[in-house]
C-alpha cells in the first residue's frame, strides 16, 4: 500500500491548508479510513460588526480536497496537537 502524507493524522491536531491564496490553519475534528475533516474559525465584517462562525473542510489523507468543486486548496502539513 502506498504511504499517504496524512496517514498519521489524529483528532485535535492542527493542520495548515491553503484558502484564497493564503495559508490557513484548523483543527482536525473527524478522522476516517481515507479522509479527515478540519474545523476552522472564520470571520466576516458586515457594516462594522464582526461575526464569527465555524467552517468545515474535508481532505483525503493524501492531502487533496475531497471534491474538485470546493474552492479551498489542499492540506499542506500537520503542525502539532492542541
């Protein structure tokens, strides 16, 4: 079996990934046989009022996003454990 970059990913680890041309980070919240899910905190400004929300990003254990239509990039590396 071919070794995948994120085979050893575990829940509560921080992962870097690319979104909108920037390096972002999130925490792994779910791990499956061939993929994992990262949760990241997002913020938007509406008329000077900041609002925060959680967003989930799914990746295969190779580091690629799980669907070609998703607008975020691929996972880059595991940073550490929270």
